[in-house]
């Protein structure tokens, strides 16, 4: 049997992988235009021209021009979420983040770095653009849902348990605030070296936000 993940089809027969790739490329170009000339001054036609597609294709993938920012914003938190998904039970959050940050430093992907910068710009733009703020808050909602699954596994509780949900809300809010603060500082010209301890800062903040319930190794 063919690999279902590689052959899964979305509406219209397009593979999910290809659909994701196209949406992300549209999002990159739209985000660059939003940052350079503002959301109001950017049209669907301009986005289509920048990415080399028809305007009709843009509207097949996105409900509005502002929603084009959503995939790149989500890419901005995907690295953190993939790091949290791989959090081994026997490691503290600090130790896990330290190991992952060293690994990422060795395997830095230029495309991923560029996407992270674009995501920072969209998160910053969200301060003055309500429609872009919606994209950022949607990403944060997805982070909270995933945090609930991660925390539930560590605490051996259902993801819908009220304690798990409260910890997930607190932890995801911590990630949101730190992302906004670090991104704004970097875009204002801050020396990136001063954020070398961001992973430890996140781990400490998550531990404090959850009252110490999330952060320690899991011992059976």
C-alpha cells in the first residue's frame, strides 16, 4: 500500500505537502509586502505577481489578503513547538532546551532563519494591524492546544483536564510574551548575542507560570 501521508489529497486533488508549500511561499511574499509597504497598500494582485501565480490561485488558498500572513507566523513558533514535542521525559525543560539549541546552532537552515525574521516582522506588525494580530493569535491558540497535549503526557492526565488546560494556557502565554519581546528588540537593532540565553529564559518562565508543575524530569 502506498504511503498514506505522501498520497493524502486535499480538496481539488492537491497533495497536502504541495498545498502547504504553495501556501508558505505565498505567505512569504505577502509578508514581505505587508512589512515594506503596509497591509492597506498591498493588494491581492500584488501578492500574486510577487509569487508568480494568478490572483484566483491566491484566493483558492486564502480567504483574505491579511490571512496570507498566517503560515509564516505559524512557522515562527514551529521551531519552539517541534522542540517541545521532542522533550524527553527524563530531561528537565532547561536541559532539553540547551541540548536542542546546540543542535539547532549546528544545523541552522538559512530558509528557516529567514522565515523566523519574517515571522518576527509580522508579530511586530500585529501591534498596529488588527487583521495581522488575528493571524498571530490564531498561531498562539494552536500553540496552547499543542502545549496541552505535551503537558498532559508529562503529567499523565487527559488533555482536557482543567489543571492541564490551565498550565497550557500559562505556558503558551509565556511563549507569546517572550516571542513578542525578543522579536521587537531584534527588529529595533538589539545585539542578538544578548538573547543567547532565550531558551533558558523560556524554560524558567514556563516553570514559574505553571507553579513548578511543568519543567522537571518525569520520574516513575
